[in-house]
C-alpha cells in the first residue's frame, strides 16, 4: 500500500515512521507528511492527449 504513494512535495517514494509524531508516516527526504497516490491512469490519459493532438496536427497538415 505504501509503494503506491509518493511525497506531494518532492516526489519521493521512501517513507519512515516518525516516533515523535506518534508513528505518523513522513517522507524520509523532505520530512513532509503530505502524500498522493501514484496514478498510472494519468500517464495513460496524458499519452492519449498527445496522440489526439498529433493526429489533429497531421490532419490539418494534409
């Protein structure tokens, strides 16, 4: 479950449990406790947008 999360600030995927915060997970590089989930669908949708733009440009050129 932790492997699917990345730090919101620096993008790192390495976390440690901070004992002074009651075991709360924090980023080991920047110390932030803000995380976001990795999203493979974002990369797929990004590729889809670029493909659609490339096809549109190709149609306009022809």
